[in-house]
C-alpha cells in the first residue's frame, strides 16, 4: 500500500505554490471581489495545504480503489496545470484585449500546448513514478525503467493530450463563441468560465488516456 512520502510532500508544496500564485494574479486581473475583504494572496499558503490533504485523501481511498492513489496526485497536477493554462490564457487576453472569436481559440490552443509540456514533467516524475522507498529509488518509474524522457513516450503523451485538448477547445470555444455571458459575468470572466468547463472535461479524458496508454505498467 502506497503511503504519503517526502517526495509527495515536496511536490505537493511546489505545485500548490505555483497554483496559488497564479490563481491570485488571475483573480486580481478578473477583478473578482475579495473574500471577506482579504487579498487573494492567502491562496499561496492555502493551496499547498489543500494539495497535501488531497494527495493523502487519494492514498486513503486507494485502500479500496487502487487508482485513487494516483488520481489524488493527478488531480493536484491537473489543477496546477489548469493554473498554468489559465495564467497563459489571461496574459494573452490582457496583452491583446481579445476575449472571443478565432484569436480566442488560438489563445486556448497555445495555452494548452505550453501547459501540456508542464504537465508531462509532473506526471512522469511524480504521478506515475515509482513510490519512494528507503533507500529511495531516484529516477525510476512505475515499470522499473530509468526515468528518462524519450520521444515515443512523449509522443503518446501528446496524443492523449491532443484528444483532451480538442475536447477542451471544443467545449470552451462553443460556450464562449456561441453563448452570450451569463450569470452577470463580464466578457473576460465568461472567457475563463468557458476554459473551466473545457478543462474539467479534459481532466477526465487525459487521466484515462495517460494512465492506459502512456504510463501503463
């Protein structure tokens, strides 16, 4: 049975810091009301703690359903990847002042490609790597092979994420380009809502694809 390790702790903190920092700046850009009049900077502390708890919850549920042991880490990476994705998307929106149309779809695709490279690193060296033992096995993946980036594996990873990306782009673009903003959201906020809907669907598709075809034991 896998247990929460030092590696899990360090990577939970690092990915949590990345997520919290980017989320804070995105909320500022979108001019969202502060929570009880407190700056969203508190996310830098809150998210790493949440990630640690989430990974531990995954291991706990993994006692009954084994895939939860990886899905807890995959979800942390997925949300971190989403933060990178939305960070890039909002930088492009802010820089160009464009939040719909063909260029919006191009922004979504560009952000997704960059975020996929980021996701590959965390999935290969954390989510689907060999659990830490004493003495630790450094650089060994779930199949017992040395953890080296290779073209074939990267190609499979991108294939899985391209499929998830098409789902992401299709849902996000469909909502933003064919529906007017709802729930009193601004155009920029609605653009992010479309991205959230697409990312949620892509998370499930990508986990199935990556687990079954890329890092399969």
